[in-house]
């Protein structure tokens, strides 16, 4: 029987949601995104699979077995500290063998610098491999020397082909691999250009498979789009074990590393770094940099205790309220959700008797940090009221509470821990929800427990 040449079928894959279609179309009917479909060869998917690693080298994968989940023994992850405390905190305690971590952030924010510092610090304990697809080895070595890093024993490879990278990993058997960046990698069986949806997905799938079978910890550096998300298919973030984002204000030397996904630790964990001439350095007391450190007797300034991951942080919230010349006054929030600010202003009017409907209201969280929990509700309104009245809040006052639409103060988690953190920084008075009032206040601190926004506002004059 004559056999014809096997046809390679193709599909069109959405870069946002990963949905597949038989032909190209302008809009993805699954997620509604426009111009996100790109062609991918279906036959390449089977080829772009990393082989398993056996005793004699790289072999085929063994068949999986179905087991009763109740019979599976507990096997806690064996973690290895990187030597960078803030990075270990965000990772959940250190490196986990076989894990895949995606690190994203704006260009020049410090992704490559941090990972190079990590590999250099691990040189004496774990074998590291730095794979660069964007720079030459001379550029990487020059950056390492400029940062005064010990490069002895740190392996490096300038390569963009996944097959060649896998061969190097199989030959060298490193414990930690950094891929800088995933958008520069390509699989030979996929015909599209590097950086395309299909190449990024297949390259990441190969590396994830390799990490799981070889027990190698892999870090992927990811580019970000103008919207702030990691470039490539959205499924990329689902494939990896952890997604870390670098954040930082333009012109500021401080960088914040935040975990948005972590299968081995807490999400929304925060690590704080300072960018210096010799690279990134840890900030052991981040509350100190988020507080202004200047004259606290300024109208429009309030201090709150937010909780990021497993630790509380003191953050200054500033507000500016000014008469608006516009028919629709502006509501601008930096570091907070803008819709929540509009809702809080309505609550302030209805239950606090303060009308700001004809005022421009600007709110900013000092230090470039983003507060994503409702504990910021009360300090935001206190800062707004202080600016509106042009009268500073009492000195050494801290506040945190969620505010409901009925004007009630609701408790937030870990209230006592927040109060202890504020007391350790010299704050002497705290306004909280009644359910957050401790049985015994921290030494030197007066805790005012309130049931409503009206009571909290009245406590300012006591």
C-alpha cells in the first residue's frame, strides 16, 4: 500500500485565552480580544516535548499510574535558601527542586540583575546555568564584574534554541537555570518567529517538562506589554509554578517584587529592594521607606498598616482635595482602586456629613506600593477629611478598617499583629474597628475601637 507524506495541520491560537480555531479571524469568540490569533503547527506539539531523564541519560517518559490519593504520603518540599532574604520571602522560603518561576517587569527594572546575583550567591552550594538570548556572554560577564559578583563556577550559555538549551542542561545537570528571556527562545519544529504566541507557549512547555523530569529549578524572565502584563499567551502564567512581578516608580531607586501566583507559598507576598551602584540590595525595614520620615503635621496625610503576604507594612496615604472648575470633578487614585475611592467618598458624604461632590480628589500611596485590601478604607477617608479641612491629623496616629456602605467599620485580618507593628515604630494612637480591638493594647499605644465612620471621625477630636 502506498503511503503519502504526513500532512502537518495548523490551528490559530488566541494569545490571551489559548482558544483554538480552524481558521483565522479578527476577534477571538471565546474572550472577545481582537487581533490575538496566530498560527501554530499542531504536529509540532508532540515534537516540542522534553524527554524524561533516566539513569542512563534522557529517555522516554514512563507510563503514569492511577493511585488512591489518600494513600499518597506527605512529602514536604525541600527548600534551599538563595541567600537573598527578600527573594526567599517572595518564593515562600527558598528554591524548590523542579519548580518553574516566571519573573516579569518593565525593561531595566532589575530582573536580570537580581537573578544573576542569585546565581552568583548560590555558586558554592548549587550549580547554576545562566542562559542568555538577548546579550552576549561578554555583556553578562561585564555586568557581573560591575556588580562585584563572584562569577567562578557560574556556567553561562548564549543560545536561543530550546533543543540546544535542553542538551546543555542534560550535559551539565545544573540545579538552577535562568532563561533570559523566554520571548527569545524558539523550538525548531514550530515555524513562527521567536516571541510569537506559539513559540513562547511551546518553549515554555518544553522547559516546564524538563524542570519536572530533571528536578531542576528554572527561572524564566518575561517581557511585559504596554498594559503591564507578561507578553505571550496567557496560558504561560498557568503553566508555571510561580509568577513574580517587579514594580517600581520611574526615577525611584526602590523596587518591589510581588508574588501574584505561588504554588509553594503565599500570594501577594512582597519583597523590597533598593537599586544601588552594586546591584539590588535588600531593604530590611520596608515600613521605614514607605513612611515619609518628614514633618507629620501636614494636612492630607494619614498612616495605615497594610498586610502584604505574611508581614504588616506601615504605609503613608496622602490626599489632596481642591475646588474643582469642572462639571465632573476628578477622582484620581494612585496605588488604590479608583472605583473604590468614588464609593468611599459617597459613604463620607452620606454617613460623615462631608460633601466632596464639587471637589477634585487626588489620593496617592507613598512609595509606589499598591494597596489591594480594604483595610485602606478608613485611612483614605481620614486623609481626605484632613485635606478638606486643611487640618493635620493627630501626631503618631495610625488607622485601618474596612468601611461598609452603611457607614459601619468592619474588621480586617491580623489586627493585633498590625497594632504591634505600628507600636514598634512609635505610634501612640490607633483607630480600628471594634472587632479588631485587642484585649490588651500594645505598650504605649491607645487603641480607639469604633463601630461606625461617624465614631471614627469624632475620635479625631478627642
